[in-house]
């Protein structure tokens, strides 16, 4: 494969509040057994990319722990494989995310030693199942400097980090950042292909001048000056963007549906994740489970409707859960009633507790908390 | 130069056909038969080894080894990918003279004396890959050392009726073995051999060589090696084991073993985080339970889509139960599809089967009775398609 993958594991302006207090965005649990990073990482592996660098800046212990055995993504390679790229110690003093170019500077050595002509840059906050090979082919065929993956905005216009208009050939004619898209516009998916040569020279040139914003200061700026040709690669599958708690909640609920969950978890392009050797989930004699996504190692004795359970969740007798996301190892006691609640890992909801959030504003229980 | 050595290694006999599992072992060895939702039978012995601190395991294969070889791979799922030691699959091989299949369990170990000698171990644990149990072999090894034993056999106490079907040890008060009988009509004791042995390798080695030279020997541990050692008055002890242990070598016991996992008292203690059972994991998504589904008292592994009714059942990885289908008291092995309106009762369905619409498999027990009593298990072998509307009766094997 003539492409190296780079994954941005941080936030860049997105806000997932309490979930990112002690983990970075890429390590947020999603869809039962997964973490957000699993999706782009598996996409890369399934596209034949076997050089992947994961950029991380802050509280990346959780991510390191998750990726430690890169064997599960088949990335324990002699040549290439997976490399976590934290900042050099001397760079770590400035703890703000100044921009992607700043982080890419930490990967400069890695990129210069990668022997592939192309680089794929991908954000971890977007969940989709995509083969990058046709995108690379389209990039090569178009002769553009940069090819950006995007979905067409249909009837649900909203604000997106990047919004494009493109001609019939796919050539991008307008590029806006952080603005509202209209029907027929395209919204970026946080994935782009660029030649390694062009990327490394941009990193060097821009960071030397104290300019760190990849999209605004380099791509958009050069595009507006007519110095950079951009092509759009339209992705027609399921694409879930997770930029705040509300989107996290809505999209977690969405994967319960066949139309969303089916194409995301397809047999020919599996999503890989860390193996934890849990026992299959036990459904008790009196349980009632409907419209749920459930990982291994759970024990469910109560009622659950429209819920997502990570590994090792325990739901006691008489508990009633509706529209809830319960993360790894959390315990929901007997006769607890929860509606529109997100429970982070290893929390304990003691017997009889009642919590109710709104669909637009779910209640969040912090990691390890006792309620 | 001082050579590296291991104190103790394990040899796991995984070459048996398991003919009493009929269609389930037609194309695969018994230890590779799926069990308990996501495991295979061999996972229990392998995980016991690792959890007991044994990091070198020779796995002796002979009958239909392809699936087992694939499954073991480099041993990584059990943490047995080691620089020195680890999991080694040992099939029979040809040599300059006297090439042979593994004629019996003793012959299998005899032919791999070179393998064992490479690690120069003081002790060898001999296991069979066809039982479901959790056991600390390290404690048994300590017992072996304390007693000054040369051969220690793990025993579990069974009823008189069961004793007539098993290898029975008689012991003195000190647990020294005084007598050994295979399937006795009138058992003298209730200590049944579990097929778990600790040998002092130096001693076993001599007996293996002598046994191979004896043209009249069947080259079997139970029939030849153990009686020969007893006759010579070797130091032999029985190690009493308490806990769950199940031979899943018959269709009924395999079904029962699966159902035991639904017992709320969890006799196997399968959830113990300090004694995990490891298995090779495949990348399957979390299980999806649709709104139309009804699930109760069941174990369901990952990668399943459940739209029908499932009760008192164990559903393995990657199965689909469509709407209107009902599955009761069934063991459904990986990647099987139960189509709309199909009715599966008290059955074992093999891997990658398709149960077409409205097919009826097995029989329901009389209403109101014990949900686990039945008129016999219906069995469908691996990769079979049961045509729409077909009826498969209880006790039928397809």
C-alpha cells in the first residue's frame, strides 16, 4: 500500500465535556465494545494501510492501554505497523492544542521515514466504515493536490467544521470552515489524502512561522489563493460525527437501528478492537431486553429498552432502563430507574435510585462515581 | 554453557476423534468443538495451564487437525506466544525409520520425547483437551512434590453408577494409589480419574521407552503405563479435586454442560476475573437485540442479531435469530442462522447452519414442567441447511 495513515486522537474544538477529563477523544467508548479510534483505524487496516501513526497530546494513557496490543488490528508488523506519536518531551510544555500542524510536527520524522508517496490524515471523531483505496485512486486520477472525503448534506442542514461545494468532476469550488451547510453542499468527514512530499514541506514551512491550523492556515488559505487544487470524494455510507455530548448520545442510539448499525458493522470489513476475554452476556429469567446493543460480559436481570451496554455491565432485578448508555463495568442496582442517562465506566448506581434526563440533554454519571 | 530449562511443561492430548459426538466431530477434533457461547473445549485446559503458570504446552494432534491448528495458531490468545516455550502443535511425523501414527496416548508422548527434552523439565503435566473445568495445576504440582510422588493423578469423587463408566483409583489414607481399575463393574472406590496427571519426567521417560518396545502394549496411559508403574510399586498418589468438572464427550453431556452455564449458582465460576478462560476472538460487533425480540435465561455471545424468541439457550458468536423464530433449550453454535418462523427446541445446532423458515427441530417438553427436562436432544451437524418446513425429531442426528 502506497499510503501512510495518520490519526488525530484529540479534540480540536469539539467538546465532549466530562468524557474527556481523563481520556482523549479517540479513547471514548462507543457502540458497546468499541472506542472511537477503532473505526478509522480499522478502516485503514481494511484498506491495506499498514503504516499508521496515532497522534496524541493529552491524557493518552487510556488510548495507549487500548492500542497496546496492536496485534488485534493486525498491526504488529515488522515493517510499519502502529506507532503512537506523543509530543517530544520538550514540546509538551505548551499544553494547548495549537493546531494539527503543530501536532504533525511531532510526526515529522515518522513521515519523512515513511516510504509511501501518499498520506491519509483522519480524525477519530467520525464513525464510518469506508474503503480508502477507491479514494486514493480518485486522488491519483484527479491530479488534485488534496482529496477530501465528504458526505452530501441532504435534508438536515446543520453546522459542520468544513463545508464544500464541488463541480461535477469533484473539483472543489468553495471551502468554508465552521459554517452551516445547505442541502446539496458537502460536509467534510475529517479525512483527506495528500502527497507526503507536500505535507512534510507544509509542516516545516508553516510551523517555522508559528502557523498551526492545518485546514484554515494551509489548505483553505492556499486554496483561496489558487495555489492548491482540492478534489472531493463523496462517501455515500453511514457517517456519524461525534462532536458533543448530544451527538454522542443521538448517534449511540442510532446504531441500534438496522439501517445504521448494519452498514457500519459489515462482515467483509470488520471493526477491530481490543480483546478482553469476557464471558458471553447472561440474560436473566425475568429480563426484558428490547432494541439494545450489548457487548460481552454483561449480566442483565432487569428491563432495558433502547440501550447500549459496554462490556461487563450488570443490571439488577427490577431495574428499568430506557435510552441509556452504560459503559464498561458499571453496575446498575436493583429497582433503579434510568431514562436518558449516560453512565461512564466503573460507576455504581445503587439500588432504588431514579435518574431522568432529556433526550436533548442526557444525565451523565462520571467514571467511577457512586449514585 | 548452562542450558535454559523449565521446571514443568504440559502435554495436551488433542488427537482424539470424539466419536460419541457423531456429526459434531466429523470434520474436526473433539477439542475444537465449540462450547459455552464463545469458547472451544480446548480453551479450558489451555487457560488452566496459563493461569497455573505453565507457559509451555505441547498440543498433540492427529484426528482432523486443520481447525485445531488454525485455532491454536501461535498461541497468542492464551498468552502462549513465548520466546522460550509457548504453544506448540505436535502432529505425528515421519522419520528415517519406524514412522508411525500415534498408536495410543503413550505413543503420542513417546514420539515427542525430543520435544519434552528440549525444555529439560523436572515435571510434565499430562492433560486431555476434552473436559470443562477450572483447576490450578500448580497446586497439584506442589502436592506431587510434597508427597515425593512420581505419578500423581487428579481424581474427583463420583457416584457408584458413574464410577462404572470411569477409571477408578483406590487409595490409602495418605492418598497413595493402591489399585486402578478401568470401568469396574463393582467399583471399590469413588475416586474417578479426571485425565489430569503430573509425572516426574525422568521416570515417565523410562516407562514410555519400555512401553514402546513392548509389542503387546496398546501404548495407552490408562491400560499400560499406569498399571506398569503400579506393578513396579512406584510412588503414585491421587490428588483430590473439588469443583465443577464435566466430560463433554457425548451429545447429552455437551448439551448439559452448556445448560450448566445458565445455572444461577454458576458451578463452574466462569465469571471469575482471576481465572479467565481465554479464547481466540474474532472481530464481531456487539450483539443487537431488536424490538421484536424476547430473551430470557440465556447466554448470548457477541456478533448476534436477535429478532425472535430465545429462552433457556446458549447462542454462540455471530448467530442470527429472525423474527417469529423461537429457540428454547438449544445450543446454537457460531454463525448459524435461524430463519423466520423456525422452531428449535432442545437441540444442538452446529456451526454455520441455516435453519430455513418454519422448520421444526426437536420437541418441547410438557408444559409447566422443569424447563431442562426433555425427550432427547436433536442434533444438526456443522454447515447443514435444514430446508423450510422440515421436521427434525428429538434424538434425531442430522
